[in-house]
């Protein structure tokens, strides 16, 4: 059964239905943290819709650039590093959040 465009799906369901399992729920969560995917957090779980996924695809679409030179060499197919780059960026952004409090003093006491 195919969900309607506005039916709430967990990120796991969305990755299975929309991407047929080719992208993990972690990638969708990272896209949400980057502001590319609209999500709702209900009861500790993240939800999105097919409509929101379609909007995300448009936001993430890479614009084709005109070749700078006259070269006609085509790119070779290969494994995309986008998924790992998105996860790495999201992890980095989480590590730079503001500290919760002051650090303890680690300097030795003066003996003078």
C-alpha cells in the first residue's frame, strides 16, 4: 500500500518507501538538521511526508553548470560520498553546540 503524499511516515518508513532503502533514516535526519527536510517530532520520533521529501529533493538538486573548457570527457559512475559527507557535517555541527556550563579550573594552585 502506497501512502498518500500528506500521510505522516517515520524516517525509517520514509527511507524505505521514498528511497526504496537506498538512503538511511540517519541521512534524512541529517537533512532535517541542515534545514532541507521538514520533520515533526512526536513522542520522541521524527515524522515526515512524501510531499516534504519531494521538497527536499528540489532543495538538494544540483544545478548543471556549463563546461568551462571545451573538454567533452564525461564523468565516470562511482559510489557517491554524499551520504557520508552529510552525516559527517551533522556530527560536526552537533559537536560545536554551546557548552552547558563553565569548565572546572585545572590550573595548579600557586605556591608563592
